[in-house]
């Protein structure tokens, strides 16, 4: 069984969409990544930090899915990272209403001893120096390191971010971020520039328009499943990343052909994530539903054609 | 050999993109549709109108590709429809600088007698009453009618447009137009509402993000090929439509499975269109290039996966 270390936020979110709003609910990149990768039965551990206000029930829910939470530091006198946002009508744009870092402001990640030999490492969106700190705690270089990041760090911690990028195998960013990072409008050219920064594989996430996987001269495209209703996009990108690395950790095959399957799995799981608020649907989805929807992805994309 | 009637503009375009600008060059929806569908060797005829300023060389170039131009009325004392536009940096948005309808203002389409029995009819983007006039001239109901239209007609001629929509088999519009036409944000729901208006199949064009084909509860997605350079997007949607109906006219099979192949062919041909200004690349591309790029579409989308 492959071990997977996930570093990222474990948080409270308060979300408003055109379809409703929530009080503080469970959120955070590591939470979504953890729930998503857990569907592959990998031996995962989250490295994060929360406050004394974080319910034991949430930790228990993660443990019940074989997600180790020893690496989640609990600062009894502190408060858990809190984010609040409101989505606009098209759900493609959102405004952040509140960001309270709380305990996250002084996060010093500690990888539990029995996860230091993990072969798979997922660096969820966080300050690049925290991500770097986790890489340096690993007993040996993991077989695969996947990095998620965002434009905020490009604007505010670019040199540290470039240092992390240099040390990872796969980077997952959205199309606008790829363009910002490289100054190239063409995603083909942007991916090539990112290869030169370190990663051998680049995933460009395009939300409702799917995701592109680049490696050398190979390109693979995974669509997003067209859905009747998108209820809440929060966590979809993290869920995608968790599905990607979870599938690779389960199959222990990091070839390009297997990465194709991994991005399809990521896209598949992300399609569940957006159907309800927060992590609700990730908690309720069944193996059968996940498998059936994978068939829908096949029907959506597979064709036979001989010649023109 | 299937006959294909194409109604649409034959025009002069003057285009400016971040990469350069052109004087008046050959353009128009029917031109792009004609050149694209001609790659399938169908027996096509364009129904359109031009002025005395339209070069014989252009007509000859179309004839050389087995595109019949008897249905292109030449108004000797008139001028050809002229459009000029400038694309912004991301090539996804453009401003129209000039629209001179000229002879198009009084266009009364006449389908040549030997095309009135055509089995395939492509209604390129034009005033819906012109499109309707062509449907009514056909000797019998064609096997397949495909409609391309745009938001301008939704704003300015909605009742005529709805009348045309009622009488076609396939409609091809972009995502924003589908949302405008139906009031539904979800493309799945939008397609279902359009089914109720008449068409059995709905194609939603998303430009650089590909195209979706809907029929009953089936959905198929054709990506756009990620390109190093997109030089000029003019005509890409028409080229897509021409490839779609051209493939169907060649194969004479309008099943959903064959329509899947047809949208891939459309997407394939559109990827050539954008590589140079205007119709330049459509005129220079070879059968070998088209076939090879079709293999790239396979590599881009095809995967094998057993279970989750």
C-alpha cells in the first residue's frame, strides 16, 4: 500500500452561491485532497494545523476514511483558518469576503515519522516556504511530488515559489496562472516554459472547461463532465488534485499513460464535489456512483475514426 | 455522392490581430464552410451574393475545389459585403470596426435547380428569414439541416429565428448564445430546452475550449487542439460547421456515433483555420496533414481505464 502525504489547509469555510449559503462548514485544500484520494484506499496522512475550535467529529470522519490526522497540529488556544466567499451568478468568479489565517499564520508543518518515507507527496496550496519545509522533512525524495499553487504566491512569494517548482514532478495550476507564471498566452508554450523551471509534467486546470496534461510533446485533455447543476465549486480543484495523486498512489505507476487515467479520475471526483456545498457530496458518494460516472467520461470522449 | 447546399455570406474581411493585419481578403461564412466541407469531396453548392468587385479568381478557387458557385448571385453594380474587426490580446474577444452590408442588404437567395434535391443543407449565419427562404426552395425536406446562428438574430429577429430553429435537425451556437436563447446557465439544461424548440441535436461551440454535442441524454465532447500559435480565429466556427456537415454528407450516416466523428472532424479542420489569416491555411492544408492531425485528436482524448 502506497503512503501519501498531503500538506494543505484544514479549515472552516462559509460559502454563498446563487443557490444558498452555509454557516462555517468543513473546508480546506487538504480536506478535499484527503477525501478525494481516500476513494483509492491509499494510506494517507494530512499535515496541517487547526485551532481548539475544530470539532473532533471532523477528525474522526477523516480517520474513518483511513486518513491519518496525527500530522494535524491542534493549537488549543488558537482558532482554525477561516475563509468566506461569495460566488457570482455564473459560478466562475467569486469574491473573498473574509480570510482569517488564525493558527495558519504560524504553521510549522511536521511530517509524522511513519509518513516520512511516503512515496507520494501532495503539496496543497499554501505558502511555498511551508511546502518546501515538508519536502525537506521527507526521509528520501518521494517517487512523485505534485504541487498545487495559485496566483497569490506568484504575486507575493515568487522566489520561494520558484524554488518549490524546481523540486516537484508535477505542477497543477489554472490557465490564467500558467499564463501569469510564464508570460505566454499559448498554453502549449506556457507548459514548455514550466518544464524548464523543473516539473516534468504540467496540469492546467480550466474549471468547467476541463484540464490539460502536458509532458514532453504529449498532451492529454480531460473534460469536465457537463452537469445539470453546479451547486458550489469550492474545493473542485483540490478534489481534482486528490483524485490525480490518489490514483497514481494506488496504481504506483507514474507513466504518461497512467497519468491520463489519473486526470480522468480527478475530473470524475471533482464532478461530485460541485454537486453539493463543501465536502458533503465527497462524503456521501459511493464506489458504485464513482465507477458509473467514470463510464460517462468514456462515453463523453471516446470515438472511433479511421481516416478523413 | 451526396449533395450539400451551403447558404451564407461570401465576403471581404479586413482583420487585425496582435500578430498583424490584412487588407480586404476573402471571407464569409459560406466560404469557410465551403472550403472545410470540400475536404470530404462532397458535391457542394454555395448560395450567396457578391458585388461586381468580387474577383473571378476567388470563384475559380472555389470551383477548383468542386464547390459550385452558380448560386452566388453577382450584382455587377453592387459591392460585396465587407466586415472589418480587431482582436484583443487574448484572441477570445474582438471589436467590429466596420460592417458594410452592401449587396447583402437585398439578398434574395436562389437555390440552383440541380441542388434543390440536396440531402444536406447548411444554413450559415445570416438573417433567419433568408435561411427560411432556402429551406422552402428545397424540392423535398433534406435528410439533415444544420443551422448556425448568433446572438445578433436573437436580439433582432427572434420570432423568425425560432421559426427556423423549429425546422432544423442540428443547431450550432456558442455557449453564451445557448444561455441567452434558453435562460439556462447549465448547458445540459440549455440543450434540453433547445430540443423542445425543434432540433434533435445541439452543438455548443466553446472556441478554444472545444465543442459539446447533445442528443437525447447523450453528450459528446470534442476538444480544441491546443496550438502553439493561434494567429487569427476568424472563420473557426464556420470551418467547424463545414467539417461537421461535410463529414456527415460524405458518410451519409447521421447516427449519434457518426456525429461524434463529425464534430471531431470539425474541430480538426478549425485547428488549421486559426493558424493563418483568413482562409489561407484552409487553402494550403493537405489531406496528409488533416489525417495526421486527426491522430493527434485521438492521442489528446483517448484513454483506457477499467475501474476505480
